[in-house]
């Protein structure tokens, strides 16, 4: 009988965000796949989880997926965690989940911590419809993707490195417009969590001279839809 893969979210900051169910699953699993066993080791020690760990990260996941699926088919119960948040969301996890689906192995993802949802809801921008972009392309295709997002009416959510934040905000202001509302959310669920709101122009100017630290989520207002009166005038002019 085939085993089961559990995808287990872990706290992005405050350890109290760990769920009781996640702790139980990690304790009962045969092995835990961890993005960094040293980072996850701190979490396991805190919750007295003694399950053996094995490295599973973006540099080895192509090589290890087949072996892990074989173990699952042999009946093992395996839990996958990343350094923080939900595996598969800008972290390793997709390849293994897809391989399990192709082989008919049961995959269950527990609900839990992720950085972009608290950032989105706390931003004060519309969150009924949004697009999660993750990390933008660093070079090839970056300008094109920014232009596509600029015309999207949904709220846009982006992950960014603090070292690239000033550059990205400058490009966003140039492409989306300096008056577009946005929020820069830093260190979600951690001791020094901050959310700075304003226009892209204001935020770009602020972070051009103020170096940010920690994990960054940028939330940007969607492209405003033309009102009916403006649409009618455009049609009349045509």
C-alpha cells in the first residue's frame, strides 16, 4: 500500500503560528524533507520533534524526487517542510507534488503560515481578487512582466529581496505610475514587523535612502477601471 506525502507549513516568524496538527504530522511521519536541516532543526527541537530529517532543496530536488516517490510507493509517510511558510510557494515542493500526482500517490497540504496572505490583508488594498507573482524575473522578461501587471485590475503581490527593494520600487513607479497605492510589508509575523503604505512614488523615494532588512512583500493596487462616463466619452469620440 502506497504511503502519503504531507506538505506542512511552518511559521514565517512567530513560532506560536505552528499548528497542533502540523506538530502531530511531523512527529508521526517516517521522515521529514527539509529545505535546510539546520534551520528546520531549530523548529523541531523547539517542539520536541525527533523524526529523522533529510535535505530536499532547489539544488537537489530534481535528483531526489524519484527516490522519494519510490519510498512513498513502498508505504512510507513523508512530510515536506521549507525554511518558512508553505512549501511550493516560492519554495521547493512543486516537483515532488507533481511526481506524486503522476504516480497516484496521495498528497495532503495542511493549511498554515505563508507571508503573502497577511501582507495582502493588512495592506488595506482590495483582496477579493489578486494576483500572486512571487519573485519577478531578475533580467530576461522583467520589463514585459511589469508592463503586463501594470494593466491588471487585480491587486498584485510580489516577493522581493531587501537588497533589490529600492530598484524594484523605482521600476514599479515608472511602469505602474507614481500615484498607484502600495504597501511594503517587512518581517511578517516577526518581532520587527512593519507595513509602510503610500504611493509607489513615495515608497520609492523613501527606500532609495532607507535600507530595508528582512523578508519583503510588496502589495500594489490594481489598475483603476475607467468609469462609465469616461468610457462613454471615449466611444463618442471614436
